[in-house]
C-alpha cells in the first residue's frame, strides 16, 4: 500500500469517526491540574489575510507575518493550549488547496483562529475569527486597531481576548516583567513585556539596584539601591521613571514586598548585621516589627489574602522557609527537605510557595502551604529568584544554565522552560499584576 493510500485511508477513518461521534472540545476552564491528568487543548492560528484595497509595503507584509507568529507564541505560552501548525505534507497528499476546518479537526485542533488585516492611514486594523472545529461554526470575532508601531501590544491584547473567551480567566499577555541587569560595573533596573520584548531601562543612577517589586496596581516599583552609599529603599514611578526615597533607616533597607491591598510594605531592616522583618506603610514609616530573633530573617512574601507572610530564617541553623501571621504571630516552619532554602514567593492562587533550594546547584522548588507535595521544578545550572505570574500559572526565574545569567519562564509544573532575555547579566525578576 502506498504512503498516499495509507494517509487517505487514515483520513477517511478519522472522518467517519468525526461524523459519527463528533469531536469533544476540552473544557479548559477551572484549576490547572497535574500534567499526568491534564492535557492542553489544541488550537491553530492561520496566516493573516490582507483585506484592504490599497497597496501595502513589504514592511506591512512583515507585520502581518509577525502578528500570526506572535499570536501563536502567546497562546502556546499558556499551559492550557498547544498550538498545532500547518502540515504541508498532509495538505499535499490530501490534495487540499487551502486548509479547511475539517482538516484542522483531523490534525487534532479543537479551535482555529483566522486573521485578516488592513492598514488605514498609519494604523493596523486586525480582526480575528474563532471557530470550533467540532461544529465548524464561528464562536467569536473581534476587531483591534492601533498604530502600526504598536502591533505587538495589539496582538497581546487579542491573545487576552481569545484566552478569556475560552477559559473565562484573564490572560497575562499585557503584563510586564521587571529585572536587574548588569550594565558595565553597575546594576540597573529594566522592564520588558512578559515575553522579553520591548526592553526599557528604568534606572540610570550608576549604582547597584536590587530586588524590584511591583505595587498591586503596577504603577510603581519598589527596590533597594546603593546610589547613596548605604542600601536604602526607593519607589520608582513606572510611567515617568521618577524615583523617591521610601526608607533610609540605619543599616540595610531591603527586600520590599507590597501587601495585596497596597497599604503596607514587608521588608528587611538590619542594623549591625541582625536582619529582621518589619512592616512599614507606603511612605516608609515603621508600623510594626514582625520578627524577634538572633538569626537572619529575610525575603518576605505575602499570601494573596494578605493575612500571612512567608519568609526565610536560619534560626534552626540553616536557612529554611517559615510562615507567620501578618501580625508576626503563629510562626511555623514550612520546609524540611534540603539544608538551604531561601527566596520564597507565594502563589496568587494561595496554594503553593516556590523557593530556591541549594544542593550542589541552586534549584527551583515548590511546596504546598501545608508543607507537603515537595517538587523540584528547575535544576539545570544555578537557578534563583523565582516569582509567580499574576495568574499563578507561570514562574519567572534567573538561571546561568547557558553561561551568562538570563531570565527564564516555565509553567507551575516546571515544563516549557524558556529563555526570554539574551544579553546576559540579568537577575532578580518580578512580574507585574494584570493590566487594569
């Protein structure tokens, strides 16, 4: 039997099955489960068709190609979706001049996105049409328009719309990341889109700047800087890059963590080497001291309801992760696996904490807030500074696995690890909240 005959027979059998029983569309709503029980929904994005009447430039053609590619990358970034690409071999042997919804269905796609564009004045007007392959019907369409120079942001907005239509949740495609980047002998704070594009330098003080943390509204970044010799805490306004001093207590002013309601800052203050965790208001006034120990206390992180704080302490002889109430009471140890655990971050879902464990190399681990279900997520090279995405489905971290330290992302199970910076010297990532 020839290859062509075999492929046609398989297609016919698949078509009979499709017509007889239909194709089940996976419900992607709800909580993200384990990979062993969770299978992403397959989706395809076709190339952009030009539907205008005026002549377009070669640059416009490039923009259209890029729009389809960006949308595929955005949807594939989500653990809920897996992008299915066009198979020219299948089309050739099925003698298809263009891909059909039935063809996409045979290839496994539950949904198909068709795109068209035109370029009124100096803008791009991009439309999408979302089809379900089981019914072969259009289930949603929407139009977006922006300046041509902003087409990446426009496609991210489109990805958010598709993501919400299929999952019911908000997407992270318009969020930003902040991070520290080595610039010569100094370290400055930068910001970029969630996928690493459109990098912008925020500080330029020629000093060492560390530990950026977004405010809950995304308008400010709190950080520690040595720009005035001693490590003090500052607040940067994202829109204007204006920097204001927040706290300058004797010793170290470090590791700011903003409460979910934006009213308080949990941070580390250390005079004469004894670092403790304090609670300050947004203007830097001390509200309360939360820890009292001879040990080193550091790296506070808030629970999403603002009622608890996780932190690092070596009070038992080695750094471990602890939990306490937001008032500093009911302190209990969380981690027992490993002799060195640090840099915790509480999931926005409230169920898990991700952190760094040192065992020959620095590994990214996660654990349930009850202290159970310990997992190693990243252990190739030295991996540090893990932080959750605002939807809790992804983790951003720094790693030197390829040589220079870069920023990487992965899903909550440690899969789909992807580098998003490429020039080296990047660390201390932070993820902005959803755009409101």
